[in-house]
């Protein structure tokens, strides 16, 4: 139908005997697009909070790692080691940690998604979980980048160590 007449046709159909409601496909599509926009906003906020939490957790872990090994790092720097070498060691530790934990994390995340899908399914509604393989790749890369980014403040902390104080402190 011509878009100019759609409003009038909707009113005419609504006034037919026995008509309880009249919906246009265009209006329904517009409503669904609005709901999906809101859904994507909520998912985006959840993802941002998850990334911030991951960064905070990794940042704390790296800070504690450096604090516990402050004397070791100071000794390495005192005998001629470079901050770049210590940074490479910290990055290598994180890379190994990422490689070891990634498969378990992805499997656990997939299992949790399936559990959520099962929990939301009902008699009239089936919530099936479909995850694209690229999602796993993007997730792994995102976790790695977050981990490497959380290492930067720890490396700066190593670079700012007071070598005389750090090497003489006994723990």
C-alpha cells in the first residue's frame, strides 16, 4: 500500500466490527529495532563492566606479583639487568598463564551460556545458544590485550624501584 494512506487504512481497519487491534508490519519492525538497540546498549554496558573488572583483577595480580618480587627485580637491575628484560619476563609469564587458562575459560564460558539458555527456556519459548567461532577468537584476543595492558603499570613500578632500598629489605 502507499505509505501516505497507511495511517487512514489502519484507522479504518480498527473500526471494523470484531477488530481488537491493528498492527502494521512497519510499526512492528520499528518497535523490534528499538528493542534490539536497547538490548545492544545493555550488552555493551555489561561487556564494558566485564572488561573493567578483568583489568582490575589482572592489575591487582600484577601489582602483587611485583611487590612480592621487588627484591628479586631490584637485584636484577643492580647487577646490570634492564627493565626491558624484566618486562619481557613479565609478559612471558602472562602469555603462559593466558595459554594455560584460556581453554578452560572458554569451555566454562560456553557451558555457562548453555546453562543460561536452558534456564530461560520455557514451554512456549526456546532460547537456543549459538556462538560464532569468531567470538571465541575475539574473546581470546581481548583477554590477551587486557592482560598485557594490565602489565604496563607493573613494569613502570619496576622501573621506578629504589634499588638501594629494595635490595637491602629482608622479608
